[in-house]
């Protein structure tokens, strides 16, 4: 309705292929993303198909609605992992979506959460949002003996050879590794198939989200996920250039930048 607050699912799929009919729009061969392959929301007006507009509760602030999409990425990652109550997990690279995933995993019953990163202020926030233990990889050993092979699931948000090695050695025998980092440039990672086989590890990828986009909104609305906690900087829409400059020059300080209309 006119004037109604919505969050937009930016996955524009064909709606008719086998993947779309199965509720997997992220696998659509003709997939387009609003804001990536199509013009996005750095604009006064954006037109999207009505079924991609998800109504927000009347009492939900707009900034929470703006964070439904990244929360959906975290929800999809947890769903792909098959996380069960009581599982121990590691989050390698506790950035914006990593911190959302920590909260989603906690809401789903994760019992022990390790988070890694390179910036103390971000690791402090990760602890406030549910991490039991944090490791600053610039001066601490992620693979300390007490951590090796202790995790049921390892979520890799970095996608480097180093974190791949860490994931293999943090995961318990029979455990799972979920890769969420988008590849940048030519990334040819070496996977230890022998270790994968001998310890019956499960390695999977989580990309975007599918019908589970709609699971993100109630997690935020109920307070189980404090999505707004990851917002470190706010700029009015007309200062988007300055926002980009801050992102480029002060990445250690930035988790999530919110543009306000």
C-alpha cells in the first residue's frame, strides 16, 4: 500500500525455471540483483516487482528494515550448515555478516561460538553479540591446541588459503565447513582432499539466500538479532560519496555504513 514500509528482496529471478519453482531463486540462470547487475537504492525512487517488497511491522524502524537483506545472508548460511542446538561453531572473519550469523546461530541454539578477526573493537562487539571466545589473528594462534578439531561447524567469511587451512583444523572429524566469502579476482585455493576424506568433513558453499529471506525479518523483529548493532557509521543519502571515502580509508573502523534518506 502507498506509504507502507518494506524491505526489498533484491533477487530478481525469472520465476519459471526449475530452480525458481523449487524456491531457489539464487540458482536461477537468469538471476539479476538490484544494486549489482541493476541500478540499486542510491536513488530517490526504485521500482521492484511487488512480490519482492516485504512489509515491515509498523513499529520496526526503517534502519532495521534496511538490514533484513544482510541478515538473510546469515540465515541462509546457518540453514546450509544444518546447525543443531548444542553445536560449537567458529566464525572466521567476524565482519558485518559474520556478526549477524553469530546472532542467528545463537538464536538456533549454538552452544559455543568462536570468532576471529584482526581489529579489537570489532572482536569486542562480536563478544557482546554472542561470541564466547574471540581470537585476534594478528597476535594469537587460531589453531591453539585447545581449539583444534573442536568445532561442529566452521563458517569462513574470508576465503583465503590461510582461513581454509584454519577451517580444516578447527572442524572436528565429521564436522562441516561453510564458505560464504565471495571470490575476488583469480582465487585458486588448494583443498586437502586427503584430510577431507579421512575425517569425513563436509564442505559446502552458501551464496545469497533463497526462500529463507523471509526468516530474517522475524528474527530482527523479535530482538533475537540486533542487526542495528553492526551499524558504525551513518550518512545522509546525498553524502554517499563521503560514505564511500570513509569505507575506503577507514576500513578498520567500519563494520556497516547506513545511508539515510
